[in-house]
């Protein structure tokens, strides 16, 4: 009988993006808004992000992992697609492996807060800043945007698809920081307090590996068990590791 889950599931955050760089510059300057001419969905990788993606692909291609991904899933955002494409071109998976784009893996929607720095939110949307403080990031939903709970809801559907179609396979997901954390929430059955404690320990690094292995002895029908989280070994000291939160960049549409 085909296992319910993949034998291996890797969840990877995209490489450093131009949005990450622009956000750092805006924060350092005390600006209220991040300056970029792209929709968030169109923000590309930085040159460093390309190098990180290449290092990740070469790491898998050199046999450092227990096999290469047989299935590649990616967020529809340009920075995630580019990460997956460079990973593939660098030998991380078969050269003819199709990258399956799934909109359920997209970045968390920030709504009216999109494009604002923390200082910009405090200055321009003080009510939303107060709501976020009151409710916490797990439940706060800005107008036109999503809470973490909303992201979790769509990712439950995504994991149903993975379970239905990719049992017994090696699967890689390339997406965003919040997606990595929300997938941990679902797979490990974590509550708000537990996942936010993990979040406070530090940001998910760009191109870091989070790995689950199928264990047939866990639960009634076996389950995915976390074996590694936020691993940056593929950089091996040659490519700088970056951990900036994804920037809220420009208006979506």
C-alpha cells in the first residue's frame, strides 16, 4: 500500500530577495515605506539570493542528502520560482523535473500594511498597530490581508494534495518564511504559543532546509516527523547566510 505521506519532505525558504535588501535599507534610514517598483509577487532574487539557491542545488546534487527531490512545489512568487529553477539548474533535482506552481504556497497577504516599514505602520496605521499588539501576529488580520490562521487554512488544503498525490516520494516545497512556520504548525500539531516561541528564536534563513521524514511507527498510519529545522549547511561558509524577514513590498494586484 502506498504510504500516506512522502518519505522525505523538505521545506525551503527562497533565497535572499531584492525586497529583503530594500527593507533593510528603509529600516536603516527610518523611512516609512519600502521603495521598490515591483508588486510583491514580482520581486526577484538578489545576486546573493541566486548564489544561495545555487549552493543549495549543488549541495543536493553532490549527494549530501538522502536522495534528490522527485517532486518540486513552489510559491507563484518570482523569488520562489527563481530559487527552484536555479536549484534545478545546479543539479538539485533532475534537469527535466517540472516545478509545480501552487498559489496556496504564496506569501502571507499584508493588505493595507503592504509596503510599510514598522515605523510606517506606527505612523500611518496606528489602529492596526494597536490591533496587532492586542491580538498578536497569529490572529491579527489587517484589512485586505491575512492572519497566520488564514495561511494555515490554505496550507491544510495543500498538505491534503501532497498526501493524496505524493505518498512515498521525495518532495521539496520552496516558499516563504511564514509558510515554513505555518507548515510546522500543521504537521507537528503546534498551538499558537508553541509556534510563536519557535518564531522568536530567530528568522528562517534564506535557502535553509527544514526536513521531515516519514516514520511508520508514529500514529495509526505513520506520520511525518521533524528531523532538521532551519539548517544552513549548504552555504558551508562560502555563501553568506541571511535571515531577514520577508519585506511587505508594494501593492498587490
